[in-house]
C-alpha cells in the first residue's frame, strides 16, 4: 500500500450523479424483467484509511468576510495537523490492510451467484470512472445495464468510529434516467473516548479492532446490497427505531425500519430508502442543560 495520509472535509461526493437526484431509486420487478445481463464496476480509489476533519463554521457564524475566512483556514489547518500527528504513527498497524482484497471477492461472489440480475463478472478498479468514460462503455457493451459502485472508508473526526459508504448507480441501455441508485453505509461501534485514546485502542494488538471492523464492514455492505439486489424480498418492520450515530462532533439519531437485527447490530432502511448498518444502541436525546 502507498504510504500517504489524506484528511477530508466532511462530505464525500459521488461524482456519478447529480446531487439533487434522489438518494434511492429502487430496482423493482418491472425494471428487473427488462435486464437480462448487467455489467458491474466497483471502484475503491483509496490505498489506505483516511480521516475526516471537523469543518470550521466561523465564517458562517459571523456572516463571512476575509477575516472569518482566514480564521476558518487557521482552525482547519490546526485540526488537520492534530489528526496527522495521531494518525501518522498508527499506519504501522494498518499498512498491510487492503480493503480491496477484503471487499472485492465478497462482491464478486454475491453479484455472480446470489444477485437477481445475471452478472458474468465484476470489474474492479482503483481509478475513478468519469461520466464520459461510463457513457463510452455503455455505448459498446453487450449487457442490458451498467451498475457502478463507489466505496470509501474513513475515521470520523474524533477517531471513535470507522465508516464505510458505498454509493451505487445503475443505468439501463438506451434509457436516460437511472434505473437504480442507493447509498449504503456502515458504522463501527464507538471505540475509546476520542482522538489519541481511540487511536491507541484501534492500533492495539497489531490493529486488531480496526481489522475486525473492516471485515465486519465488508460483510455488512454485502448484506445490505442483498436487500436491494438479492433474489429474496425482505419487508421492513413497520415500527421505526432510532439508533445512535457518531458524526465526529456529536451523537445524533438515525431513524429507519428494521431489515435485520441481532444483539450487536441493526440494518435500517431509512425514510428516503437508503440503508445503514449500525451498532444496536438506541439513541437517547440529550437532556436540556440549564444555565
């Protein structure tokens, strides 16, 4: 793996589609009936784990201006420096970990053997495919549809949780509108109290907790894909549940209907149709503070 450290702002964009498009377009039986063969491409462009930096909102709070922008820049630089100093020595525990080697064989097995759409092979690439390259491929492909997946993985800004997000997008040949799309997410259990304490725990015993979380994330991502693209239909529970989710700056609630549940994890279908696998920890709204 390449030795590099990348620290991102809090939003990872999926360049394959417009941000105003719905996050979930289901693949219903009528659409599936018109697709005999689908070409699948999976992109994982990262060589190693990254961390998201906390955004600074000084400029927003004070109404903008050059001084506020300069303060934002200074705060961002300081936060990135702090993350770098914690993460850089931790790479010794993660250097041999390869998300592609863990995830791609499972994706290949699911898409070619258990998905309801016939797939001959999954093409995997460490490069980002542009809309132009996709259009060129679709113009000459023998398949009836083209399914693209982009997977990213990262620590939250406080380093307490590990996340994997897979964005999916499918087009049928000679059809302008997307046939299917969704966002599929995984978050690990909370580890430690944040920053150095959390990273010490992630890296202990040759990165045992991190390796376990990465393996679990791959498993959970495939499980969620199966709810969208598998042969068996699963009806979500009618009663929604709200689970705790760490943003890196606060704990919020993520609400959805249960698709799968055990003592440790729950897979939710959120109101907009997106999927997320979370620790089985019910969200408790903080009590108001009296000053």
